[in-house]
C-alpha cells in the first residue's frame, strides 16, 4: 500500500448498512483503490439494471469485502467482484443472488491468496458462474471491460465456468449452497 502522510499505509474503508441503485450502469459500490488496501463492511446491497455490479473493488493491494446480502437484477450485473493485482482478495457474505446473463455471483481474483466464504450463492442466467476464484501465482487476467455508457451496447466479459470454481494453490472457497441456472 502507498504510504500516507505520517508513514502508514493507505486504506479505503467503507461501512454502509443499506445501499441500492436503480438503472443501467449503476453499481451499488465501486472502489478503485489504486495502491491503497480496500476494506468494505456492508449490509444489504442491491442493484436493478444492466451493467450494474453489486460490489466492484479493484486495487493493487489487499481487498477485504464483507456483506450481509447482495442481490442484482440485470445482464452483466455480477454480485461481488474483488480484483487485486498485488495482494489478497477476501470475500465474506451471507447470501449472494444474481438474476441476468453474464452475472457471476462471486468473482475473486488476487495475485496473492484468495478466500471466499459465502453462506449461499444463487445465479440465474446464461454464463453466470456461482463462485469463481483465482489466486496465488496464477497469472492475473485483465480486469473486465468497463460497463457500456448509457444507451451503448454492453461489452461481454470472459466466459466463466459454471458453479463453484477454485483455481490456484492459495485459493480457498467455502460456500454453504451454490445454485446456478441458465
């Protein structure tokens, strides 16, 4: 993490009880931490609209995402996406539900370790993985394309395998229930 005045590492911390969005290209929570660590402590997160992630966190440092529940409705509207190019990605959630094509429940990628602990994941829609984790020495793919501008055509991201997937020796996936349809 980048030092801040006084010499301590920078951290982006967000603590919210409830957040919801309605409309296309309207993520509920988006954090681009740069070199700062990301720490999200969230309650109920929901979005309705295409290209609208519930939680999108990108950083070159550690990412820690915790949420009680995340629900998205819309194509290209993943539940939780944590992407660290230089650290660990940790995701903890009670329940994640997505409804829409190309809308993974949980996607965590880290150049360090990846830990995913989710009570239940439900996705309905084509090409919508339940849980997908990649970490620890596996080459980190580029981040997904930016959502389309309002009125523009959506850009397709990489195809993800269905259900629960863990890739790499530093990847831990714990999921009470994972249901996919489509």
